[in-house]
C-alpha cells in the first residue's frame, strides 16, 4: 500500500527523519512508537506532504506521490489527523464535515452524480464516532475528547485508502480511550488501513498488527506488538541506554 524508500528530512542540523525505509500493509494497523522527538510526526508530515522531503521516495498503491502537494496526496487517498487538533471553533460538527468533503470537489461531484446525498455519509460517520447527538454543536463547545473524536471523524469521512492518526488518545480519559479503541477496531473490520502514532502501550498492544519503533529518526525495531513489549531496543529507546 505505502512504500517509503530511504526518506530523509533535516531541520537545520537536526536529522528528524534519517533514511527511513518502511512498508505499510493494506488492511493492517501499524503503530509507530518512539520517544518524544524521535521523528514520528515528521514521518506523518512527509507522507501527507505537509513537510517536503530532502531525499527519498514515497509511493501509494504503486504510484509515486513524493512530488505531489498535500491536497493532491489527500485526493490520492491519504487521510490524517493532527497531534494538536485543528478545528474551527465557530463551526458545528456538521459544518466541519461539509468543509472536509468540500475540500475534495471531485468526491462531492461523484457523490451527487450517484445521486447519493453526502448527508448519508456524514450520518454514518457521526454514528460511528458517537457524536450524532452533537451534530449542531460548535467545536468551541465540545470537550477535549469530543474534539479528538471529531478530528478522527473528519479523517474518516474523506474518501481515503489509508487513515493516519497522530496520538488519537493522548490526554484522553480511560473511558473515551476505550471508545476510540473500539472505533478503530470497527474500522479495521471494515478493511481500513490504519497507521497510528501512540505512546500508550496498552492501547498499541490491543490494536496493532505491527509495531515500528523510531529513535532519532531511525527505525530501531519492527515486529509484532508482543515482540515490541520484550524488545531490548524499544526499552532502551524509551528509558535510555
Ligand atoms: N518544523 C520544524 N522545524 C524545526 N524542527 C522541527 C520541526 N518539526 C519537527 N522538528 C524537530 O524534529 C524532531 C522530531 O520531531 P517530531 O515532531 O517528528 O517528533 P515526534 O516523534 O512526533 O515527537 P512527540 O512524541 O513529542 O510528538 C524534534 O527534534 C523536533 O523538534
Ligand atoms: Mg509527534
């Protein structure tokens, strides 16, 4: 699905992503872990085109997307959420979804030409994220957790091949964390390909088919969640050598 070849990105003298090679398998949940500043978000930014690579290539379903702008990659099928949720505080949940769908004019055309109301899709995702009662609520009046859910919902509602979630449960209470975990499980059952950055190991263990650990912009571990738990490399990355 996604093939990353020797991708590099430096900020000044700092190698944030240092020659990463990675394949993201279709229909799988891949978790990206690693200590603060290890390059996880930068890797997401490189994949989604928010940050320009210094070198290397990224392909999606066999097509090289490395030279595409971020909105083109979104049209190509990359959908993502942000570590620090970006919402319009005066827009309602429904309006956020409409804006998200409107970004993708072709999709909207497609929806209308099939004579299918985009409202159906919005309703489906609203029910999925469990915010259907809040559809007319402004983002400003949502709790922190509800904002995280809305951000995930926006990522889902856009037509996509891969959904990338940057710390979807950071700072969220255990109840909502469980809810988001269940939501991600449902998405996997629906065949979604998901890449998830997360520090919460319990969350990762329950969800990930595969775990990739970064340290200082390098992949230092790849394996199952269980293997990650007993990996010396992973432990040292988090605790220091
Ligand atoms: N736009 C930028 N300009 C300068 N430095 C940056 C920029 N973005 C990231 N960095 C630096 O690159 C390194 C990797 O940052 P990144 O945000 O990718 O880490 P992360 O693994 O997502 O960390 P966290 O777990 O704290 O979110 C850090 O040292 C960070 O300060
Ligand atoms: Mg980050």
